C-alpha cells in the first residue's frame, strides 16, 4: 500500500503524486488531534519500556495477539 498527501482546493482533491489510470483510492480525513499529555509516571514507564526493547526484553507478537483475543 502506498500513501500520499493531498488537500482540497476549490472542492477538488489535489496531490502531486501520480497514480496509474484506474487506481482505486481510499481517502482518510487527517483531522487535527489534541496533543497527548502524559504524567510523570507514564513518561517513566515509557522510558523503561524503550530500555527493555533495546535490551531485547520483549513479548513475541503471537503472545500479544493471544492476550488481545482474550480481552
């Protein structure tokens, strides 16, 4: 899947990206989102998680999927 950016000008979608004739596109509106605010505890947990990943202490993706299926 390729992605491209575009904007609406005078009611029409305008992009610099070239697509072959007949290409089907799915458009997703890129709405402004409020900034994510995290507290010190969340920031600390995130930093610890980054260190764990760098050290190879991760959970296999299959295990994560199994956990999510149980929810």
